[in-house]
C-alpha cells in the first residue's frame, strides 16, 4: 500500500475529526437539529473547507453511518462465543453501551434526501449488507440451536436487534438517575434477547 503524502495525511486527520464531530452531534441533537455551521465550528475549520470534504449535511450523516458500521463490523468479527445466540447478545450489548454512552448517531427514518444519500453511498450499503448477512446467519443458527423461536421470521429477529441502537428506554432510565449504565444495558438486553426465545408449549 502506497504511503500517503503529508497533505493526504492532514486531509485524512481532518476528515476523521469532522466525522467524529458529526457522530457526537448526531447522537446529542439528531440530524434535524444539527447544522453544518456547528460541525465546522466544532472542528475549528471554515464552512467552505468542510464542504471540500463533504458536500452536504446528508453526506456528513452518511459518513458517520459508514464509520459506525465499520465499528460494528469489527465488533461482529471479534465474536468468538460457541453459540450464535451469545454472539448476537454480545453485539447487542455493545450497541446498547454505545447508545447509552451518547455515541450513537440519531437519524430520522422519514427523510427522503437523507435516504437518497445513503442509498447512493456504496460503502454504507456494502457494510450494511455485510453486517446484516452475518447477523442473519447467526439468527438462523440460533433458531437451529433452539435458542431463538423458529416460528419467528429471521428478519423480525434481525430488526429487533437493530432497533436496540435507537431504543429510547436506556436514555429514559439513565435520565432518572436511579440505575447505573451497566444495570440499564443488562436489563434492556435481557428484555430484548429473552423476547426472541422459543415460546413454552401450552
């Protein structure tokens, strides 16, 4: 692999700083309230300089989602538990910790411009499919192992796990100040994963 020039290294560091800022602001304020001006000010660069890296607010959000999916892929690849159900639980636990730590980007589900940006982003789509396929394989294996209800369509289990990344319950419980982050994560994880378990015969 060719070494990056000094200028390329500077640009890479700046882009990393921009994406880190976007990730934090999306987690803190959400896409609708985050502004490009805020991102530029947070990073300490001119708005015009920011646009040289990312041409729009939607492109900034897409870059943050690519970064999140890269982290997710690394977590998925690091799982070594024997049972697929335990690997799924571990990844879900990680997502809950990211969320309760205020580091999970919050994007609106109904925004046509943002959706178009994400669908046009090849890195985002490839990573999303890679992560989804691996989790889907684990779900099917967990069903074969008797750990997840085989009557559940695999995509229902998959979306149930994905939904923990934007679950409002951890934030509500944390705001109450009565429980530790670890307690909250474990309780939400238990309600999620236990809900996927096979139903007892009546």
